């Protein structure tokens, strides 16, 4: 819960990943987006293994920390997110081996779960450095996989104009963003006493207004598809911050999220992919470290995966109420969070605020237009 302002303003994938895509693939990148390479390179299989290793190291260290006991209600949302990451990485691994769409779905879903994990990590109040370090490396590996080894990345390389089908899909997404804004407007009034949720809604509102202003270009369209990962993760993560009295209203946002996933599935299954791309090694830039410093054997990776996938982290209604109530009264929600040590965000996530390379406002000034009227 602490560090939420920084967590949200980073926009995770929409900033780190898009900035990375610009710096690595656009010859006209400005000095502020250019990054230095580390000299390291990795293909899709290597990065997927890096993600699995980072996840296993994160789980291993979390299990050894009594303060992160998964039986404690405030820790369960974090562990539920970890479960989703593991599950989706396994789907991606199977899909990569079979060269099927499960690879792309698994990576996209893992990105959503990782965004959810960063929100729910704040509820634990933990400052476990090893868990945080490996959580960051997981995020780096997933971001590179998503922006360099996806159908979106291949579509962006092709360039040109949006097809009629893509234009229609983009307009459908924008219509859904207007619907989202209308729901947020209602929820804002109910969240007045909850500073963390108030900030979360403000960020979702900012994202939606940004998408509405994006031009009908390939870059803007692809960046929007990436941003939907972030929105879905935020909506799922903040579910545990919602007070009992208006939890049913939050379900409306989750229904919109389900529509997003249906749209993505329609797009993803209709687009082809050149599978030789997964064997291409891409540069790893400074600030994108994916190498786990501690030794984690293949046996340990499988063991930690099994724990996260098979252990029950279900929450009772009473536990959900307890977590939401504790979050409301946490005195650190409004503290100066710029120097907090408990965030899984990174300085590398802060570069740039534009979602696309060639147009669109940065979303910072929506002039009070919520788009929902």
C-alpha cells in the first residue's frame, strides 16, 4: 500500500516497456529515451527461464520470512498474485515449446499478474530486500518478453497504417475506456475516505483519458494494448483495498476487465507470427537486470513453482474485510514515498510518460474531462 503514488505513476509496462521499445527500435530516439546496453543478449527461451528463476527465488525468500506467512490475511493477496504469475509462466513455457498462442497469452497474463502483485505487495508492509530484488527482475524479464517477443512487437515492426479491423478494434477499446470513466466517476465519491483507492482510481482515470486522446496510428494502438495489461493488473490488485460496503461496485470494473481480455483474445488469434523471431537475441539494457544473483537449481524452481501453484491462498469474506479495514487506517498511505525501500518498482520504470512514439497527450492534463458523461 505504501509507495502507491510512485507505483501507479510509473505505469509499469506502459512506461518501462514502451520506453525500451523506443530506445531499442527507433533511430530518432531522444537522448532521454536512449539507454546503454549491458553487452548481454537473450532470446525468448532464455528470458522465460530468467522469469521463472526470479519467481522461484522470490518465493523461496518469501517462504523463509515469517512476516510473509501466507496464513496471515494481509499477505494472502500477494501470494494469490504469485500463484497467478507461476500458473501463467507455465502456460507460456508450454506454448513456446509447442509454438502456439498459449505463449503470448501466458506472457500477457503473467504481466497482468505481476502488476497485480506489485499492488498487493504493498499490503504486506514487508521490506524484504531479496523478495523485492527478485520481484523487479521478474518484471524486467516479462516486460522484455512482452515488447520484443509478441505479436504486438511484430505488428509494430511492419509499420504502415492501421487496417480497418484494427481501427474498429481501437475504437471499441476507446468506447470501453469511456465506460470505465463513467464507473470511476461513481466510485470516486465512495472512495473519499480511502486515500490509497482514491489515488488508484485517479491513475485509472488518467490512463483512460490518455487512451481516448491517442491518434489512430500503429504505435498508439500497440501501446494501448500493452497498457491494458496494466489496467487489468491494477483493477485486480485494488480489489483487496475495497471496503465491504461498496465491493459490489468494484465488480463492475472487473467486468470491464473481462471484456478487455476477450478483445485481446480476438486480436491475438487473428494475427499470425513468425516463430523464428523467438530465437533472435535482443539487447539487455542498463537497469533491466534479469540475472538472479543467488543459486537456484532447476529442482528448486520446480519445487517453488509447485508450492505457489498448489498451496491454497483463498481468503474468507471476513479476511477480506479485515485487510480492507487495515489498509484504510494505515498511517503511511500519505507518507513521503519517494525513498521507500519496500517497492518492487524501479528507477528504470520512470523514463518517459508517453505511451506511443508519435502522438497523443501524456495524459497528465485531462482538464477535468472524465469522458463518462
